[in-house]
């Protein structure tokens, strides 16, 4: 290895944040990326096979762990990427198509693809209590759930709702105090997203969403469309970024650390292991 290549490898390694991970530096095609995040060079956390179908994720700042769920398994997992600690697991329900989760005031909220929300409360000694809230409308599909602290509501973004058209993507809400579903805060302009991706007649299908705690923008991930959409809290599209399919092979979960570092989970897809990608937040000049 030449000195220049060795220096490049060192730069790649030491630019990673302090997680014990595999770092990927290669000559893959470079895609457009936000100024505050280098989407082309994430730090990769490889996961065990029991998380091959990882979907929703939550960063837990109290101990730097990550809570996660798997598509077809009614369990909550806890991962510690920065230490050699076994994965923790709690069973909360039967096998179903679970897509996303949030943690609000010590209560987990798990979203099923049908729009149902399951609450999970820990009562001590690993004992849990669950409740299920049935989505009021049929023939809808969801994968995205995030918490809006301003309205104190969970927001569900449609993946395929019968009221949606090709030009828009709707949303619903779940009021935590009333424990009731209601209208969502916005409708996404799917035509604009398709135009920004240079794709005609494409239905935008969100797979995860989260609010950036630093910029207060809404980040929406799409596995089907291989895209990251940045919008304001009212759903107005600001920017759309295509994602490298070799790096973001099946992105199904998104979360942030309090400092703004971006986490994206990938299912195993056709080859390789499932993983969590870590993209460090970079302060930009104003």
C-alpha cells in the first residue's frame, strides 16, 4: 500500500464518530448530499442475523443504545453499537408486520403496517403491559411514525392510503392524551419529489421519518424510491436527495442523536448483513 493510500485510509477511519464499527471507504459513485451530512460516506454498524429485517429505530441518549424492531417479530430490541454488549430483547406481541416505533415519556409506540398502534410499558423486572389501538380506516398501508412534540401527537405518513393520489401522500395523527386517531398535519407533494428525482409517474412511498433536533426539519426516508426528503414540519418539500442503492440497500428506519447525528437502518436485502448507518452532523456556516 502506498503512503497516499495509507493516509486516505487513516483519514477515513479517524473521521468516524466514536462508535466501534466497520468503516466503508471506497470509490463508489458520489451522490448529491446535504451540506450538513455526508450521505456518501456513512459509518456502518453491522448487525446480527436476528435483526436482518430491522425496521424502526430510536436513539436512546441515556446510555447511547438504540432501540429497534424487526418487521415480522413482535419484539423490541436494544443494541449497543459502541460496546461489546449482547443485544437485549423483549417480546410484546404476536408476529405481525411491524414497521416503526417511537418512545415518548417511557412508553413505546409501535406502528403496524395497517396503521394500528401498540403501546408497550415496562413495569419493572422486564414485565410489560401492552394496549392496541386499531386504525379506524381499512385498506391503508403505513411504515412511518414520528413524534411531534409541539402538538404532542404521533404522525403517521401514508405509504399507500386509498385516499391518496399519485400526486400526493397523506398523513394521519394519533393524539397521545386522547388516545385517538385524527387527520394529519400535511399532504406531501409527490409530483415535486418525483420531479426532483427525475422520475416520472413514480408513487412516493415513505418508509420512515424523524424530526431533526438541531434544524427542526422533517427527514423522510423512502426505501422503494431510494431517497431522502427534507421538508418543514408542515410538509413543504425543501430538498430531495437520491440515495446510493449500494449503500442504502433497503433503508427502513431513521433516527437522530440529540446532537443531530443521523442514523439510518438497512434491512439485509439480497446480500450482506443488516446494518445501521451513522452520518455525523456537520455545522455549516450561516
